[in-house]
């Protein structure tokens, strides 16, 4: 009898763009626990030191790399280093982001800066490593978007708080979701799958969101709360693994039922 597809990432080399912030460390841990060799690419290699040390102490294979996603030359250099050391790329998790905008009224220079990283840099990184996997004839790209890429801004959530929802975030997360569909079509016959995970709001334990926001947000979900960073890893591992070999072009919400309510 044939064995069912495995959720293991044992023997796979996975590059994760963006290793810090709320989600980065949790995703690194999830990939490592699933058995992947994880290459974490970030603007600052030094920012990864504590994360890499913690994962290495747990026996997980994590390799830090520095990259500037705004530079195609930097991305190509990263590609060459990874291939020289690991000889292949089996998966990519794109979690990198820049947040230069803080409000609707910001100077347009902040919008342009955001697009350089969150649109152009994203495309350049995915094309660089998507082409590597296409040449191999196999691989999986998983982009980290947001529920805000599929819905509009809800001002009620932020009333009475200093929290804001800048417009560039909605623009590039919505674009990421639809570009994922394009990329899935482009790479599909070359053996490369492309999917996107759209998390809901993530609770920040180190700097909790305003109580009023937390109460309102909870009422918008079916589970009555925000997500814990560790709750995203399972979806990402699934889409990278051989358990999802017939899934591509999909947007998987991990939002506690927010967008279904």
C-alpha cells in the first residue's frame, strides 16, 4: 500500500525572506521543526543572530544571509551563494516587508519607498528563486499576505486608539494575492507551485495592542481573538510539503474566520 503524502520538510532547502518582526521567528521555528534546512535572508544579518543561535541550540539547521531585495544584483548573489552551499532550492517563504507609511496623509515619498520594497523587491526576489526552481523542475513558493489584501479598512477597529491602517499595506497585500495567481500560472507547467497565506491580525505579546482594539477585533472573528504567531506555521509548512502537491494559485486564510464571518 502506498504511503500518504508527508507533511515533513526533511531534506528540503527553504529560503525565508524576512526573519524578524512578529511572524519571522515563529516561521523559522516551524520550518526547522518540520525538518527543513532554512536559509533566512534579511536586510541585516546581525538582526538574526539571536534567532539563529536559539534555533541552532535546538538542533535545527538555520543559516543567516544578508540581502537587499531592492537590488537584483544582491538577490542574484544570494542565489549563487545558496546554490553553491546547498545545491538546490526546494521552497521560498516571502515574509519580508517595509513599513515606511504611517497614515493616509504621508508624503508620496513614503508610498514610493514602500512600493520599491513591497512590490518591486517582492517580484524580483520571487522571480529570482522561482526561476531556480523552474530550472530544477520542482519547488514551492509561499507568499505571506494578509486578510487586508481581500477586504477594506474598518475604521471602527481603531477608534479611540493611536493605531492606524496605512493605505500602502492594503495595496501591496492585495497585489501580492493576485500576483500569486499569475505566478502560479506562469510556473505551473515547470513544476513550481505558488500559493499565498493570508493571516489575520497577530497579537503582539511584547507590545500588546490597545484593549479597545483587541475587544473589537475579537468580535470580528469566529474565534473571538487575534492570532498567536505560532499559528501560521502549520499552513506554511503544509504548502511547502508534499502533502499539497496539487495545490497552486490558492489563497489560504489563517484569520480565525474573520473574512468568512
